[in-house]
C-alpha cells in the first residue's frame, strides 16, 4: 500500500498548516475537513480575499496571526499543548488561593498619597 511506504506523508503526520491570510486552496480545505489547525498570516499579502472566519472551522482550529514570527510562536504553543488563549492578550483575571477556606484579597494599588 502506498500510504505505508516510508517517506509518504499522511494527514496524521501534519500538525498544522500555515497559509497566507485569505488564501483558500486544497490544503486549507483538507485541513478544515480533517480537523488540522490552520494558522493564517496577515503579513503575507495576496490577491485572494476570502474570509477564513466564515469557513466552518471547529473551535480552536483557525488562528489568525500578524506575521510569521507570531506563526512560529503559535506552532510552538500548539505543539507544546499550551492553549493559545492563555498567552494572548487580554489575559483573563487570575485568582490565587492557598487553601479551601482562604479568601483572596485584591492587592491595593500603591499611590503617592498612600505612601506605599
């Protein structure tokens, strides 16, 4: 069988697809169909004006980034299992507690008037 031959890539070998923003072709549609994450790069200007957000990507499978450096960061986060929402701004509020019954106090903001 062809797919078991060494050196032949299958969808299982692809962790994500990086494309120019607005570009829809067979690789993008195949990734969409097979649940492979797609990273679209705005910096790469092209004549295609498709709105990728309108395609039926599953949640967390389409990422639009500004440039290729950010695309590499997104690829690294995905490969490492880091949720992209945990490192993109605005960050959600973090609550810290030291036990079951402890309360979290909001730290006071230092001002010149308070002397802190």
